[in-house]
């Protein structure tokens, strides 16, 4: 696959990142390196980027793409949840900005072998980090009925989760479900008996399994609080999300970290010691302009929230 992932909200990312002349920016979701390249092209020789991705293939592709900037880009295969340890390993104490562009990249989605998409037939894999053991096929085999129902209901926000699990179990009596097309056919057959939908009937269940396989929401929560520990004063914290489950986590986190004391109102003297750590710069999330969505339909659900680290 030669075509690179098209980074979303490029102008907005550059404008809000406001990088200093000298220092470090973390791109915690390096992907094809599109945002990192944008940052490096628009900054001077003393600004460095630490790019992290849990997908080794992404690191390989980005390394080639960013070769002209190799003296200013440090690329690491790892999970953004471990950002503090990763920084320690590369001897960086604190940083001047963190960018997270959540979700999957186009090369992941478009490669049948990775098993993320119901549009291509391939193994039911969905691991972002291929050194991990659990795949989507393993989850279908090993989760109990009630666990699978909650995964599909909560992570896919799918109303027909019980009906879907019944259909999956029925199919598994005949044969294990090991490919994307097998699963997508089962989901289409359930939809056929339930309701007409605007989106493909496999969309929600595939999203749910992907989130579960990669434990995505947990890693986001860990990354949010760890990032606060590494940001310098006035450094920008920027997160691009693509669905409501992700966006809710970011919105609530930013809102809570914008508060000072969080003691109940009846307590006369503060006992919680909670201090404000962020100032939110985007009351409403930034979304792409119409032209961007026309050019890149994948951008249509992108939301960028930005906050500034403050020390009080
Ligand atoms: C939307 S793509 C990023 C695209 C990138 N901004 C670009 O311009 O090419 C998301 C990337 O984040 C990576 N990713 C998702 N969760 C991660 C995590 N917990 N730690 C590290 N990387 C993660 C995925 O493997 C994927 O490559």
C-alpha cells in the first residue's frame, strides 16, 4: 500500500499547537507520520518530535517518510499509555505539546491482512500491536455470551447486541468465525431481520471488537493523566477523536482538570487539594471545514479538543 494516511485538521493542529522554537512535541499516534511531518516542516531546527505508535508497521512506514528529518524525529514502537517511561528512555524530562489522533489509520483499515475492515476479506485480527496475543477471533471464541453482549452494546452502542450474539453462537455451532467476511455476513443477516440502517450493519460490531481487542478506552484514560505529568507550563494538549465514546472521555477529563478545589460545597476549608491543571481552549470541539470532508470523508467525524497546561 503506497498511499499515506491523510492527516485530519492540519491547519487547526498547527495553529493550536503553537510550538516553541526549541523543545519537544509528542505525537502519541504517529501513524504514517503525517502530523509529525507537518509539525517538522513548519518549525525550526531546534524543535524535536517524539513519535510513538503501537503498530510496528506504522513506525516502519513513518521512518521512511520522515527520513529527511531524522535528526529531529525520534520514533518509538510503544503504547502512548506508557509515555512517561518512553520519555525516560529517550532522556526527555518534559515536553511542549502532546498530540493524540485516535483510532485507526488508513493503512490499517485498507489492509485486508489486518482484519479491521468488513469491506475486505481477511483474518479476523484487529490488533494494532501485532505482538499482542488476543485477536478479534479469540474474543469471539473466548468471551462468555454476556461479556460479548456488553462489548457490542457498550463499545459499539449497538441496540441489537443480544440478537447479534445469538446469531454468532448459532454460526459457531457449524464452524469457528475466523474471517472478517464470515462475521460481516452474520451481522448482515441479523440486520436483515431487524431494521434497515443507514450505516453498514457490521459497522458497530466491528468498532466494538476493535476497541475491545486493543483496550482502547483504557489506554486513552491512562495517557490523558500521564500526559499531564510531562507537559511544561503553557504546553498544548490536543486530542482528535472519531466517535462519541472517545470524545466523552476527553471532554470530561478536560472539564475535571479545569477545576480547582472539588470538595463538596458544604466543606468550609478545602480538603481535596485538587488544583487546576488545564485551561480549555476549545469550549466546543473544532471540526473540519466542509472542503476537508469533501476531500477526505474520513474526517467527517473528527473532533479536536485543545487545552493548555497550567501550574497554579
Ligand atoms: C488515526 S492514526 C494516526 C495518523 C497520523 N496522525 C498521521 O498523520 O499519519 C492512529 C494511529 O494511532 C495508533 N494508536 C492507537 N492507539 C494507540 C496507543 N494506545 N498507543 C500508540 N499508538 C496508538 C494506531 O496504531 C494508528 O497508527
